[in-house]
C-alpha cells in the first residue's frame, strides 16, 4: 500500500461524519463534527485553556497564531451573540468535508480553521472524537429505555408536540463555560468531557437542553408576572426548566428502581433566581407536573409568591 494512499485514507477516516444509527422514532441525532470541535477547542484555548504541548516548532507557532486570532471570539457569547450562533450553524454544514469551501463564515476565520485543522487532527482529534463517541454510546441505551417516556412527559408539561424529526445534538470536547447550550431552530451542543454531564445526568441534561427548543416558558412567566404587576427574577423560567427536567428524570428513573441525584443543586437555583427559589418552584410548579394544576394556575401561584 503506497504512503500517499495511507495518508488519503487516514484523512478520509478523520473527516468521516458521525451519523446516528438508524432508529425508528429517534429523539436525538448525535454528531461528532471535527470542525465544530476545533472551533470550540481553539476558542477554549483563547480563553486561557491548557497550553498546547508536544507540538513541533512550526506547529507550535501556527497554533499560537490561531489561538491569538481567536481571542476576540473567546470573549463573545456562544449563545447570545448572533454572530457566534451563525458560525456554529455554518460549521454544522461542514461535517464530513475536508475544507470549508462554500461555508459562509468570515474569510479570515475560515483560513485560520483550515490552517489549524491538520494540527488538531494530528494531536487532539482522535482522542476528542473517541470521547464524543463514547459519550454517545453511553447515553443511547438510556434513551432507548427512558427516552419515550421522558419526551412524552416534557411535551405534556409544556403543552407542546415533541419535534417530528430527531433533535440534532453536536457532541464536542468542550461546549463553552456552561458545558452545553441550545440555539434555535433547536440544536443542542454538549460537552463530552464535562464530568457533571456523565452517566444518568447525561439523560437529564439532554432533556433540559431540548426543553429550551420546545417550550415557551420565558414568555409565559413574563406574561404572568405582567398580569400581576410582580417583578420576578429574570432567570426564574430557567430555574423552572432545570427543576422540570430534573424532576421528570428522577420520576422516570425511580419507576425503574433507579435512585438519582438531580443535576441542579441549591446553589444553581440561588444563582439563577435567588435564595428560596427552588422551594417556591417546587411548591407551586410541582402540582402542574403532577397534572393537578394547569400551566396558567401554577404560574400564577408561583409568580404571586414573589410579591
């Protein structure tokens, strides 16, 4: 076998897209996209992530130049900055491609990513891709067993229809400082290396992130607060999303004899919506989860508790 053929074969394997296994009524479609992983990884490096080690001198210079170029991107928000959302969306279209030809991103950004890609493939991507695929392989049996019940529960709670097509999930070695984020149209990005998103927690966080794309809780909370002329914490709705996903996951796993500690602790709720917020959500939102109160009545009671 010629050396040139081996190089071409290795390149093809490195860029081969992760395609979800064919499954009837799949809830999520998982991907391990080398371009999105590179984008998130070099952004992390630009934010002061671990320095590159083991690079040849010319590779080290080129990588350092790329990290320096990415420093402004490192200061931009992956979720709330429209330009960063556009970059992520564009790079999704590069899955399986060996270049960024035809991908609608800034020309200098495109050139930087293409220069860094061979270095990333050589030194990091094999391990990052392995970690991504291992995360997907670990969560899939949980979805096979509990996904249908959880998706139905989420749809019932928010009075929505679960998407007819699988929700795309890009698994990345890093997904920003929060470990996961979701943009619309619903697209989840989640870290395969974040220790808090492993095991059963991976199931909860998937449905939490999916809820960002299917619910309208932000508007509903704001409307309920406006009707009562009550000022509520800006992130109250987000606390409710955490509580809902955590509670529904706990109930589903308990039904199968599995004990589970929810992802969000008291500290997270305090940071989102103040001291005592979790207790207020539990008291006033739980009846809706139980099916004994409507969304409107539960929200009205919850908002009133902040008077």
